[in-house]
C-alpha cells in the first residue's frame, strides 16, 4: 500500500513563491493501478518526483508498505520503486546488449559480476519472456539495446522494471514518445504485466482514452491538487469529451 500523508511542495527562490502541490492525502491499495491526468503545471510531475525521490516534499511523508521513505534518496528507493520514463533511451544502457541490460535488472540488489549474471538458464528465461510479446525481441538478446526501435526499448525497460516485482511501478508518460500503433502495443503489454503480477502502479498519461481504458482508478489534477478521484463504473462511463469539459471548468 502507498500512503501520501499531508504532502505539499512549495518552491521559493526568495523572489517568487510557487505552490506546486497543495496539501495532499492519498492512499493506493496493494495491486491497484492508478492513472493520473492533468494539464501542464497541474502537479503531476511534482507528485511523481516526490514519490520517486527526485524531490523532498516541503511537508508530509511518503509511506510504502508501512515504511516511511520520505528521507531516502532515489537510489535508496530503487529496491522498492521501479520507473519507466517518456524517453525510451533512459531505461536501458545503449552500449550493452539486451541480455546484459536484463541481467543487470534481474540481479538488482545482488553482488555479482555481469558474466555471472548470464548463465544459459537466465538467457533462456529472458528469451522466453521476450517471446511472449510477439515483437521479435527474443531474437535480439545479443544486440546492443541502442539499436532497437523506441517501442522495443520501452518493452525491454518494462521487463527490466518488473523482472523482480517492485513494491511500486511508476510510469511517467511512457508511451507518449511512440507512434500510435507501437504506443498501443506497449500499453497492452504494460497492462498485461501489471495485471498478471499484481503490481501497485501509478501512471501519468496525456492520452485520455488510455487513462479511461486502463487502470482501476483515475485522478485528475488541477492547480496542484487532485480534483477528481474515480473508479469502477464512474470511471468506465467517462469519455475524453467529458474529461475535456472538466478541464475547462
């Protein structure tokens, strides 16, 4: 479970004061998939950066599975939180092969050399996992990750993020840099991984259709606060047009 307790964020440079996130209290249940929508400056990225450790909140605390991680660095949160970002280049080391990238993720938290991380049984396991997505990635294990298409790199990044089930998966507009066809495939793979593994997930999306279609719950953020929190039939009955109307209020 994820708990955000009295979280707020104010930026003050001595000349100008900007309240990026108003006092916020939110709870996400174990295995729940939450999508976040909102315009520029709504507070989505601020909230995400507080959770992943890029920002320390002005007030409040971040608690995951009963552990207060507010003062932990992003590096110290890595054993609990996995992130996939908008740019496909940020999730992989381009000069390492697909297999080597997967091996690093698979052995996260263990003290092992890269060679020890690539026994045949691991290669077979990686190949089987990649074959599930029908993109030809299972034939690319020895290829440098930097030579893959953007969509393929995002799928590899998703697999890297979930080879060891994280306490929390953060998806920061992870399909927005892809063409529509590939974005749809990556979103379907994302949903499959999250559902099969029961991963607690927060996804920022500018795609209103995706935000409605995927996930158990949706938050709309405006002016640094969550102005709508819907789930179930209330969520599934929404349309992009209805959401745009809410933005315009």
